C-alpha cells in the first residue's frame, strides 16, 4: 500500500516506496523491474567518487539510467570532500 508522497529537496515522488541501494543488485534492469512493480524512488549501488572522476567504465555503468528510472538516487562513497564536490559540477 502506497502512503503519502515523499519530498526530498525539490524532488517529490508519487508515493513512498523506495528501493534501497544494494551492491551488485541495483543495476538499471533491476531498478526498472522494481519501478514496474511500484517503486517510486530507486538508488544505484555504491559508486566510488574517485572512479567516476577517472571515468572508470564499470563505475559509469553503475550510474546508468533512463527516463523511466526517474527520479533516482546515486549512492556515492569517497574520503575527499573536494572530489565529492567536484562531482556536483
């Protein structure tokens, strides 16, 4: 049963069913499957900020999305606040 809308910053979802980030599980295909079954918001698995900044192919694929996968969250990991900020640009 869906409950109230969820609002995070400027993002508002139609309901509050969320798919938590799970390593080696929450790829795009799985997130889309969960959306078809009611998920309002999905997350990628943890992605290294360093790997993204270095354009590591495997890490870039973890963040792959599509219009049907909106809104979605990206779980980032890193030890450098500067590098994490750099990803916002």
